[in-house]
C-alpha cells in the first residue's frame, strides 16, 4: 500500500489515497447489511441509484460507494460521478449519462441518456418526457456540484450556459442574490426587501475582509475598489449594467452608500459631499426616471458618477455626467407606461402649489393621459414630492430655484393641452377653442413671456432670405409638432440645468488624484420596434462589451503569466467590426445619418437606401426583405432590426429660432437662463446632431474607463412579472447573453477554461494511474503522468495548477467513470458471493430449529382440539333445542297478530274504496251533464251569432249588387239614346250608300253595324260601330270616344269611333271604296282630303287612347292592391277561425262523448243544423270567390254510423264587388 499526505492552508485537510487496502465496514441492522467502500474524500458528490429498492447509509463519507442487501434478494446501487466534457463532446456521452438538453419553455432541462443511435441520443427528462437530440447539442451535467451552488462560477467543472443558469437559480432560491464569475459580480434582483444584507454590521464586516474572503456581495466590489485605490494609487471604475428592471439604480445607490461609508466625514460636519452625492439620486430619479413595461422606476438616461477622494481616503468632491435622456417620452407615452415622475409629483403637491400652477388631476393633461396608468403601487406621490424638495435642499438648490423648476414643469403640462385647428388662410392654424386659449395664457404666465409671441412661435415660422424676411404660417399638424418640439427642448434644458447645478453645488476637487467612477448605464435592448434610442443604447453596449472583453482577456492573461504558461496562441474574441460599422468615419452609420440630416430632401427611405448600398457586403449588416426603411445589425448579443422612420428627426439637435428668442426674452431669469443667447459664430458652425454628440460623449467615457481599472456588476432581472422567488430561465439566459456574461465565458473558454490545483487534480484522477502510488513523485510530475497516459495534448502545467483545454476535463471524467465502473463490478461480485454463502448457512440452521419447534406445537394443538370438540358437541345439542323452542313460540304469536291486522286493514280499504267510488260516480255524472249542457249552449249561441252575421253580410252584398245593376241599366239606356241621336245626325248630314253585315263565322263574335258617310268628294267612308255586349258599361264607355270630321262646307260631322284598348275587344275597321268617276283628278283630290281628315281623326284618337290607357293602368293598379289587401284579410279570418276551432276541439270531444250516452241522445234533436251561404254569382265581378268550409262537431242524435250531431258552418269568401272601398271595408268588419 502506498499513501500520500497533502495539506492545504486555511481550512487544512488531509487526503489519504488508498486503493490496495480499502476499509470495509459491516453494519448489521435487523435483516439489512450496509457495506461502505471508502476511497477518498471528494469536494462534492451525487448519488445515482440503479435499483428501486436502494437506500443510502448516512454514516458513509463523501465520494463513497454504497451497497444495500435485504432478505428479499440482492439489491445493489452504485454511486459514481458522471462528469464529462462541456460543450457537448459526443464521444464522452454514453448511456445513463446526466446531461442538459434544450427546452423551449425552460431553456435547459436536466435528463438522462437512455439510448444512443449514431449521432442521435434519446434523453428522458426529469418531467418524464423523452426527447431526441443531437449529441453535439447536449451538455454534460455536473453530478458532484454542491446542492447550494458555488459562489464563483469559474469553479464549475463545466463552464457552459446550463451550468451557469442552474447555479444562479439554485442560489436565488436560497436568497443568495450575488454570485461571482471571476472578478465579475452578478446581482439577481430579488424584488423584495433584504435589509439584513445592507445594514451597518454587514458594512463593517466587509470593510475589514479581503476580496472573496466572504460570500459575494456588492460591498465586496466596492471594498476592493476602494482599498486598491488607496493602497496602490490606481483609479477605479465600477460598471453597473443590465436591462430595465434588473436593479441597476438600486445597486448603484447601495454601492455609493457603501463608498460614502468608507470615505465619509464624521457626523456633525454639516452638509457633506457624500450626503449631497447620495441625495442627488432622488432628484435625478424624479426628473429622469419613469415607469415602463418592465420597471416601475426605470432610468431613462445613462449616468456616470465620479467620486473624488483626498490623500487620506475621504470624499472630497464629485461630478455627475448624464447620457442620452429620452426626450420623446415628454410628449409620447405608451400604455401602460408613465411619463417622468416629476409631472405626477407636481399634480399631487400641496393644494396651494396646485392652485398656484392651475393644475389638477393628471388625467386632464394630454402629455399624461395617453396612458391609463397614473399611480404606482406602494408609492405616495404627495410624500415623494416633499422628499424631492427636501433632497433639492440638500444638494444646494434654493427655494426660489425650486419654485422656478416646478413652474417650468407645470408650463410643459399646460403647453401640451394647447390644440390647433385650421385658420382662415390656407395652410394656417389657430387656437382650437377657449380651453386652448386658457392653457396658452397659463403657459405664457408660468414662463413669464408674451402670450402673442408664444402663439406666433407655435403657429408661424420666419424664413430669412438675402432679399427679405418671410413669415410662413404652419398648418395644425405643423403647429402641433412645433408645440411638442418646444416641450421636449424645455424639459431637456431643465434636466441639463439640474445636473449642472448638482455638480456646482457638490463641487469638484481639482487636487484629487484618486477617484472611483460608478457607471449606471442602460443594458442591451431589442424590442419589436427599435428606433434611434435603441440604436444609441446598443452602440453604447457594443463599446462597453469591447472594453469588457479586453478586461476579461487581460485577467486571463495575468493568470497565465502568473502560472508561467504559454498563452501566445490564444485567440481573442473581438467585436470591432460592429463598432466600426456604427462609428467609423466617414463611412459609418452615424456619419451617413448626419450626412442625410444635412441634405434638405432626405427621407428615411433615401437614408436606408444609402445604407443598403454602402454595407451590402458587410457580414454584420443585413437588409430585411419586404421593407424600404428597416435594417438589421448583428450585435454580440443577437440580431436587432431597426426602423429608421424617425432616425432623421431624432438625430437633429437644434432649437427653433422663434422658440429661442421668445424664451430668452422671458422676464423669469431662470427660464431665460435655460435659453441663453446664441453666439454669432453658432450660425456659421457646422451641423450638430444627437448621434455625433452622443458619440463624442461615449468616446470621453471610454477614455475615462481606459485610464481606470474596471470592476463589473451585471444586474439580472429574474422574471418580467416583478415577483419574488420566480426564476424564469429563458429570460435570465437572454440577459446573460446580452449582458456579456456568456461572452466572458467564451473568452475564457478560448484559452484554458478548466484549471485545477495539483492537489485537486490528483484527488480526482489518481485512480487513472494507480502505479503512481507505488513510488514517490512530485505533484506536477504525477499530473503530467496521468495526462500523458490518457493521450491528452494541448494542456499546460503551471507552477501550481493544471490548465486544460475545452473538453479535456470531460474526457478525463469519462476514463474515470469507466475505471470506477469496472472496480465496482469486481467488488460487487466478491461481496455478493460471501453474503450469499453466509445467508445460506444461516437459513439452513434456522430451518432445522424451526421444524423441531413446529412439530412439537402441532402435537399439542391436536390434543387440545380433540377435547374441545367433544365438549362443544354436548353444548350445541342443548342450546339448539332451547333456541328452536323459543323461536317457534315467537313465530306463532307473531303470525296470529299479523293475520288479524291484515284482515282488518283489507276490510277497511275495501269499504273506503266503495264509498269513494260511489261518490265519484255521482260527481262525474253531474259534472259531465253540466259540462255537456254548458258546452252545447255556448256552441249553439256562437253558431247562431256567426250565421246571423254571415247572412247579414251576404244580404248587404246582394243589395249592393242589385243597386249597381239598376245604375248600369239606367246608364246603358242613356248611352243608347245618345248614340241613336248621334247616328241620326250623321245619317242626316251624309248619304248612306250601303251597309254590309260583317259576321265572324269562326269565332262566333257578335255583329257590328257599319255606318258609311259620304263626303262632298263622293268618297265612301265606313266606320264600324261597336254594339254594347259587355257587362261593365262603365269601362266600355271609357274606352269609346267621339270624333268629328270637318267637311268642306264647314259642317262638323260627329262620328263615334272605338279607341284602341289593351284587351283587344274591338278593332277599328276602315273600308274605303272607290267607284268609277268621271275624272281621275276629282277622285284623287277627294281621296287626299279624306285621308287628311282621317289622319286628324287618328291623331286625336291616339292621344285620347294614350290618356285612357294610363288611366286604366292606374285604376288596375289600385284594384290589384285592394285585391291583395282583401286576400290578406281573408287569410287572417281563416286563421282566426282555425284557432277558434282548435281551442273548442276538447269541449266538442267531451260533448260528443256525452251525446253518445242513451240519456242524452233521447233529448237531442235528430236533424243537423246546416247553414250554406250562397256565393256571389255576378258575371261582372273581377275576382273569383273561394269557399272555405269549417265543420264543428256538435251534440246530435245517433245516426246509422256514429250518432253524432254535426254542425256545419260554411264560410264563403266572396269576390270583390265593384262597390266603393268603404263598402268593402264594411264587409270585412262584418266578417269579424
């Protein structure tokens, strides 16, 4: 046996390596045997049970192999480590390996490999799902990682995404919100108060401790920065970054409070510099912070606080620099976000301030009511207003200046409520209403400027040309843009004044040679819509990430130099391409943006097209499809798509001259001080832009960071719900990527990601080369022996550590796992053999003893059983007899009583039933008789009423028809007399030559008399006169007309002609005969004159015919409508009668059943009542009648078939007569 002893300072421990002689401890407990094979102590352990009945011995030490055997069979479980290579090395993954596999919901999920086929592995996750994934996408899980996580993630055996994520989640669940990654501190926002982490005792404890001596904390970062600054004279900077809501602002305040605790003055020294620095935070938060979707107190600007110290380490001065205030938030707020806090604080101010500034509910101001959120949970705006005023007092802002500040804030609110409408002139604007005029007046009063000047500055522009000065009016949209631009400019100048005032009040120590800078900067941002603000923020993060990569690489380089290993070939991850793409001059995006802003006709489309042409071959620039103004940049944290629609407007940094002049002329010195007069050279200076100014500020910041030594604090937001104890893996992983933490890991992995001290390496892998234990070797030689034996290359042996390349740790763990597996199988075989033999001997001895005892017990039991059986037989005989006798007596008495009661009950039931049946029969008889008589009377009465009304209606119709017939006869007689008179006149005035009867043999039409009229020319003219055959004399009279012919002698001859009618009852027949004349001239002349007369007659007849046709059509349309109304009423009547019939059907059926009885049949009449109404038989009616028969069952005497009385009511729906409309309506009223 060979053993090696090693010691380690500060927490010294001894490790004994023993493979030849292992300590086997047997512990018997009832029927279980525990065997503990002790190898050596590991730093951590994990148990893997291969049997469902396995158990763990609590007395076994770490890193031991545990077996359990029970009386039911051999059950063995082996605990071993499954450490393998990080970064998904497929050759080191085998069946039963514990791995991390990607999951769309939780980012990474733990599972066990159950099968491997080619390059695909089947993994069973811890939620009992099976996932098939490529081996290259699997990451080994460290089974020996401590259950409480590690404080420094560089100590993780596998430094990859899932390991980092699991370690952060584990510590967050234990309220350990701080974790190191080398010298980088990761702070996870707890979303709850943890006062025990920041009290004075904790400050004092970290003040005396060295770095990493205590658990990770923001105080440790502040402490090491302060001590190195004092002891080594090196300036320090602490960079706090993270996305909105991750806790940057709170971390910065805690850090500054700790630095003030380190370098603060003693109590009672008055208003100290550190107090002013700390109280500047509430002031800047009130005017620079706002509620966003992700954070209720989000900083909308970047801040760099430079704290200066004197030679003895006390704070002697400070300076605050701000970057890129979000000016657009003043005018545009998305729901459910809020505007800057100061607006809501002022609305919640004491009543005297609210009345002085004419303020009120925030919902009444346009710049605030764009969102539905006006209050924050757990925040009292009134108290915050007073606290802000108090902080202003501390930082040195006087009472008059405070009033002026809030007067300007109130003026901005009133300015936003000014609305415009179209003016009298084209493309002009004016105030919309009296409310707008009120807010304009209030704005001018608060800013102490002229209201007319303010209105002109908003609604007009002055254009200066070499020849003249032109004043141009703005349309309502342009005036609104001018108003919003003025509001943003005023607020931006106010914020800059506050920062400058704080710096002047605190003061800077020009003699200070020591400083610590604290940078609170916005993190990487990528939203659905990314504009100019996100472009500048991500540009800042690219610069800081470049500085971060250089710092991490420098730390790695220092570690390699300290261990004296070769690191010259290690590649450095750099993002210089993206930085050049943005800031390079003259071909960068910012330079092209400034160039586009200077061109008068530039648009977002032309700017984007310029970008497409310039960077079409750049691998970090992507042109999205189906867009004309978007572009995508490949940042270190991912691709971000920017919308350049507002890039040009947001990049322009200028103040409208009218606004500048108006506010400079303000009677308030504070307002005029915000807008000092511009120097004359400014008009001739070059173009100034927000992007160029921000780039210059960023360059100055990087210069400051470069001559200081940085410390990094990465703030992480665990969930978007802002709830404690909720850890969203996907959200945190995105922040780790965008925050550069994983980028730092990649930088570290580019060199030697895994390093172990010689002691740690030998403790873990000495089992791979047991022959080393037979001799005495140096630790570095032993480590090199193991690495060479397993064929590894590329590693480095330092002075005290072994540096391994990516994947080599996994390969060594795979070899170690196989060796441990073979040793475990050998030990299991030997132990199973011995335990089986011992168990067999014990079982044999026990079985012999059990058999002897069992036979003796059986004999005694048989004897006792025989005695008990004989006694039981006697007892049973007597007991059965007695029981049977008692049961018989009880049964007999019960049967007699039961029979008597049943007979009595049956008799009573029969008697009661008879009484009820008799009474029911009598009641039914009377009720049926009464019901039948009542129903019959009602039916008879209804029938008589209906018949009487129907007879009256028919009689009225017949009377109307007879009256109409008499009128027609009188009319026909008068027309006959008139016609005869006309004919006689015609005969007297002309010569009747001849008349021929015309008859129609085929159709049987009636003959018409033909009248011939001789004119002076001797031409015979004949006209057919219609006979009066139609029954409707009124219509026929309308269709006839009278024509007159004027002869040569002036005599008017009246002729009755038949007009053309639509029914073609008659047709005009004109027959002209031409007898032989003396001369043809006379004949032709007479014929021409006759034709002229006929033409005149035909024209008159045609006009009359058209007029009569139109009248006839109108009359027909009226009659058609009356006919439709008549039919509708008939249908309604029929429906009413049917409902009446259905409602009476039940009563009729009862009446029918009563009438069938012999008693009722004898009293009923034998003749059915039948009422038939006659139909209208008029031949002149225009609509045919329709008969509807309704049959009502009624009481009747029995006939040959069913002896039922049938009452038949026949409803006749007569056709429309030619009476007036009032007559017809009376007829329908009679119907009902």
